[in-house]
């Protein structure tokens, strides 16, 4: 419902954070700081290893390096601000700072979602059409998938933010979270937002749910193919698929819960947001490195080369 034109405009939002206890906030500061450092180091190691190690110059690792880049950017859109706020009594963010957080979260989130589908297609071709793998997954196709991921991320966030930035905010400005996100911010607008709420549900919620279901179906088809064509590479393929399924579940699960039912009041949403934006970008490199012998070997080679160059210097 519209309000009178003499309303005052909100210039900043207040973030409630995870707790009002100073001791608990200091604990979260230490945890989030260490997690963010691990995210930076882990994902950068994967990106650099794939770039410099010729053993990893394959489509699967090309997608993995770009997934790590998306994770790095997704976490960096919110985590530094979250860490800094844990040392402050009053946690505020400017209106445009809030809009920027939401824009980049959905930009990199949408791009990562598309990239995970591309990774599933890559594994499908490798397992179900192994003799045609090199021909199908050529350099042009890889670049096309990457550009498509960036384009989908851009369309995904722009289609929602173009309506959000024009909303009038004149009353409540308290966001019950550690960062800005669309469902919470939209509820604070001083106008009717029913259509925009449906757009968020359709764009973020149903899209995440549909992609998640399609990915699960593709992985089931691949697992059935592996069981029907037993070979020496089956255990490696199953290990790779299990890592992909874990990442997909961790990435899509919280997003589906938050955005498919975004305008209900769930206290658990705050912790799911933490998991989606901070924990998942940490788990991705752990899952792919600890379960992948080639990646672990590449990181060891990269580390030994740098240690050797430092000792020589």
C-alpha cells in the first residue's frame, strides 16, 4: 500500500547480525575470519594450479577453476563486511551498499548455478560418450559455457534488481540478517511488492529448484550408465560424481529453502544464509581437493616449486 508523498527516505539499513552478545560476536569474528582466509587460499590454489599445471588442462578442471573463482567472488560480496560488523556495536549499511551486495550475490550465485549445470554436462559426456568426449567438449564449447554462465548470472540479478533499486524505503530499516538479501529488503519497502515477491520466487526459488532436480536426474542417469558398463575407471567416475552431487546439494539446498519460500518468517533463514554465502565456498575446494588425487598432486607440485624458488632466492 502506498504511503503519502511527504515520507522521509531511508539512506541506510541496520543489520541485526547473529547475536547481541559481545563474547559471541568475538567468537564469530574469529571463526568467520579464519573461514574467509581459508576460502581465499583454497580457491586461489585451485585456480592457480589449473592455470599453471599442464596436467590439469582438461574441461573438468577448467570448470572447476571457474567454480572456485565464482565461489571466491560470491563470498567476497558479503563476508568482509560481515567480519567487520562483528567488531561493531551498531551494524549499518548504506542503501546503495545494500543494493550492491544483493546485485553481486545474485550475479555470482546465478553464474555458479549455471556453471554447475555445465559441469554436469561435461561429466555426462565423459561418462556416457567417452569416445566423442574430446570432440564434443572442445575449446569453443568450454568458452561458450563460461560466457553463458556469466550471461545468465547477469540476467538473473538484473531482472530482479532493476525493480528493487526503484523501491521507496521510508519506514522500517532493520534487516534481520548479517547482510542484505532480496526477500528481507523487499519487505521493508513502502509500497505494494506482491508482484516483485512473485518475481523473486519464480526467478530465484523455482529456478534453483528446477535446476537442482534436472541435475539430480542427470547424475542418476550417469550412475546407471556406470553400473551398466563396469570398467577400471568406474571407481574414479563414481568418486567424481559423488563430489559433484555433494557440491550441488550444498549449493542449491539453502538457496531453494530461502528463495522458494522467501517471505515467510523463518529464523533458520539467517543461518542458511551464512551457510550459503560463507560455508559453501569453503567446502567446495575441500570436497574437490581432498577427493581428487590429480588436484592434490598439482597443489603439491605448485607448493614445492614456490618453496624451491624461495630457497634459491
